[in-house]
């Protein structure tokens, strides 16, 4: 009889252990699924960040076989001579202004048709690019000032 009790007791222990291991296995599987989801989200975020970096990459052109920025960062250029002529004219107009200038005022000085807003958008893009590269400062109100 003692052997039967031992077998029954051992079977009970093993059943309890099997139940505990099943529960642990379920917890592990849930955590692995959560990690897989987290990994997918992280990969998507990394892809979006890479796409943002690529979209924000400065425009460049090839000169003498070397890639150069069409609008260089202010710290990279020796002087304004590195900028295309229309960008230099924009800088001159902003510097000559008594204070912060609107895109419309610069457009008027460049003899652009400022009656249509769409005509100013290319100019706004150029001025924003100059601000992004450190040549101008874009204020929160949308007006621009020259950097010292």
C-alpha cells in the first residue's frame, strides 16, 4: 500500500508542477508576443526617423565630381559668395530692413507679383531654407531677421 500512496503523492506533485510550468509557459508566450510587437513598433519608428532624416537632407549638387550643398550651412561657408545670386539678394534686402521683415516685403523689393499668395511661396521656401542653414533667423511670427 505504501507504494500506491507514494505514486499518488508523486503524481500529485507532478500535476502541480505541470500546472505551474504551463502557467509560466503562458506568461513567457505573452511576453514574447509583447516583445515582438515592441520590436515592430521600434522598427517602424526607426524607419520613420530615417525617412525624416533623408527628407531633411540638404539639397546638393555635383561640382567637379564632389557633392556640394546648393545652399551651404553658414558655418561651412566662408562668406555669402557661396550662395546663389537670388539668395544673396534676399540676404541684402533682409539686412537693409529696419527690423524683422515679412516675405511679402522682400517679394515687393524683388519686384514679384505679391498680389497672389502662391507667388510668394517659392520665396518663403528660399527664406526658410536660409534660416534653416543659419543665414537668417525666422521668428515665431513668420518674419525674418538677419543674423549678426
